[in-house]
C-alpha cells in the first residue's frame, strides 16, 4: 500500500501537484489525467528526481522520500519512463541483469531470474542480441522485464502502451495484469488508453491540473462526471 | 548448455583467439622483422593505445569527455621518474606507484564531472591539461637525479642526468618493448574485465540516461569516479612505462595539444571498442614516425588528416574505423560475390 498525504510540488510558476492525498491500495492501480496533469511529476517524486514542497509518501510503512534516489531501486522501486530508455549498447540479457545486479537480489539466482523475467513479458528474441537492434514493441517489453526483475515492491509504468498498435497493447495488458500476482508488487499504471487502464486496474486515481479529482474502483471513476468533464474539457481545448 | 551461453562463449573464444594471435605477433614476430627505430615506435604505440583506452572508457562507456588524458600520462611519467630517482624500488612497484597516484589525481580531476558534462567538462579537463604542462615546464620536468624533489645542479637536460631505469632483465630496447607490450596487455585485460561485468553495465546505463541509471539503482557518483579511477590508473602506469622508454623525459615532449590529438585519434579508431584503442595508438604514434622518419614529410600534415578523419567519423561512422572497416569489407565482399553470382545468371538469360 502507498499512502500519499498532502503532497505538493512547485516549479517556478506552476504547481503540477497541488495538495494531493491518495491511497494506492495494492494490485494494479491506474493513474490518469489529461496532458500536464502531473502524473509523470508524481512518478518523479517517488523516484526522488523531484523534491516536493510539502507532503509525505509512505510505501509499505516506510518513508520513501527519506531514501537517497538510487537506493530506492534496492528497496524495490522500479519504473519505466515515458520515453523508452532501455540501454542500446547492452544486450537484452544485460539490460535486465544490470537491474538485478543493483537490486540486492541473490547473485546465484541472477541468470534464472533474468531469463524468467524475459520469458514473463513474452519476448521472443535472442537474449544476447543488442537492444539497439530491436523494434519499439520489443524495447517496451525489455523495459517491462527490467521493471519486474529482482524482487520489485512498487512498479511504476509511465505510458507503456504509447505508440503501440492495438493488438500489441492487448499483449502488454495481459502482462501488466499478471505482475502483482507473479511478483507480489504494487503496480501504478499511467496511460491515456482508457481501454488498457480499465482492463488492468481495479482502482484508479485521476489528476487534473495537479488536483486529485477522483479515486476509487476504476469503473466508478470512469463514470464520474468530474472525470468526464476534465477529459472533455481538454478535448475541447485541443 | 543453453543457446545463450553457447553463443556468448563462441564470441568470447573468437575474440580471445584474435587477441592472443595479435599478442604473439607483437611479441615474437615484430622484434625479429623490425629495425631498432621501429621497435621504439611500437613501444610508443603500445603506451599510447593505453591512453586511448582510458579516453575510450570515459567517453565511449560512460559518456564523459576528458581532454586531459595526455596530462595524466605526463603526471604518471613524472611520478615514475621521480620515484625511480628517489628510491631503489623494483620497476613493477614504480608502475604501481605511478598508476596509484595518477589514479588519485584523476579522480580529483573527475570530480567536476559529477556536476558538468559535455562541452564544460571538456573545457575543464583541457584547462587541467594546460595547467599540468605549465606546472611541469616551470619546474624543470623531470629535474634531474637528486631524491624525490631535488634538482640537479647541472640542470635537467644535461647528458650527465642518468636515464630512468628499466627492469633489470629488460634493459635493451627489444626486451623493453616486449615488457611494455605485456604490461599494456594486462592493462587492456583489466579494462576488459571492467567493461564486461557490473561496472561496464552500470556505465552503459549512465551513458544512456542518468535518470534511468538512478532509477535502476546505480550510484552515479561512485561509478563515474570509478571510471575516472580506472582510466587514470592505466594512464599512470603507461606514463611510467614511457618514462623508462625515453630515459630522460622532457617537458617539451608533452604538449597540451597532444591531449586533443589523442582524443581525435581515439575517436577515429573507435571509442566503443577495445580494439579501437589499439588502432588509436597506431594512428597517434606510428603515423608520425612514418611521416617523419620514413617518408620525410612534415608530421604537422597529420593534424589535417586527423581532422578530416574525425569529421568523417563524427558524420558517418560514430563507431570509428574499428566498427566501420569490417562493415565496409563485408559490403565489398557482398559486392564481389553478388557480381560472381550474377554472371552465370546473366548468361542464362541470354540463352
Ligand atoms: N522540471 C520541470 N520544471 C518545470 N515545470 C515542469 C517540470 N516538469 C514538469 N513540469 C510541468 O508540470 C506540469 C505537469 O507535467 P507532467 O509531466 O507531470 O504531466 P503529465 O501528467 O505526465 O502529462 P503527460 O500526459 O503529457 O505526460 C506541466 O505543466 C509541465 O510543464
Ligand atoms: Mg507524463
């Protein structure tokens, strides 16, 4: 469980997260909102890249914000980025193995853990081929494999389906849905694809201009009139 | 055995065979076929390929550009020289001392890299190179034969200054050439072990993206300084090898612009590959020798060639020659073979 209380982030002139209190109970949780709502900024707070002006984040009873940024991976925090960031110079195997190496998981289990993570995401490529040679879909899967290897506790996925065609989003959705059960991790999924979010997430929280406008069971949240208005509102602006 | 480990082992086996063959040629064939001045040049090639190796670790692996690598070589050379005059330590200890102290200095030089990158880091390290040149020439590098800091009353460059000693069993030029090649091979092996294990993977992740590396649990400070430590250590050892090769090092041998030339040749050779560093050593030392001693040309023309080569690499072949050459050969081979295959078919259509 992740408890966020009164979280506020301020950049010069903008408040991308404004006094947000929300609970991510477990399983796969959605985090949605129009462009610029503050979703990525929230992930950056959890990763330690952005220092909040106020508020606390407690994950499984521990104060996440007190930890040095690079130590959070060892604690069990994993994430993917909105722009894909698998390491081109390294092979698929090494991409996943390097996460395992810094996770504090047992060295003797590395090979098996890495290969099983690659298998879990359904990547049918030679593990020793360089990531630089892979296509967009396979790179996304490498990133998901990186996010689940080595005893993760919290997995943050920032628009993992962006740019993927529908049939591939279906496969990704099936993989994401299995993460909590298979790895025992809490997943927070940010995406603009509502079909993906409702397929994967039991609960969903909605941000709009840095404010929490709804949270609860996904089906209810997506029917919520504030949420509909927030999305329609931005569509009108577009 | 799984297909993965079989594949990996095949790749490693091929590369190890090539490396051992090259080493055998360097150790047993070249000394018998090459003349004395060639041997001296090959010694320098080995030494400067280690310097290029250090540059390649920093820039090719981690993405930190350092233009102060020849300055670190100078420092290693100076430390080796001073300890040789001040102590009677066996030569391998001189190498380790020079490597160790240069390593500490290199880490200090690397501290700005924790905050700066790109052009700013390049400028800072270039200024460090300039400062080193000034400091050592003001202090009469290497200042004679009188304890660690003492200066020879007769002046540094008189013939009375005895040369920096070599290992007792490698005093002759050919023997010292072999000694240098072996030490450099060990330094290359040290780098290879680093880049193919945990630090190498962490460096590649930092190079891709620092936020992604932090999110992956990489302690960026530690691994960046580690890269500087490794690069400076090997460069310091190379500097000590250089001291005993030239005997009486002179400040004039080391110019700030050498750091730039080294960076250029390292990029042309290929910074992502260990082999590229060897090629860089060849460009840096063998070509000037060919130009000047063999062909009687002005070696300054080389700067133009290096400039053009650098442009070519930056524009079309970021992996350098070591990456591009096999590709070119492969497409040449494909061209030739497709030519052969087309011939009978062409005749077939005529009938
Ligand atoms: N480092 C920063 N400095 C200043 N402003 C920032 C910074 N990062 C984000 N912002 C601003 O904060 C707001 C929220 O951005 P954020 O990236 O969190 O949105 P998002 O919900 O992830 O949007 P999207 O769906 O487009 O990815 C935006 O107005 C953005 O311009
Ligand atoms: Mg975003």
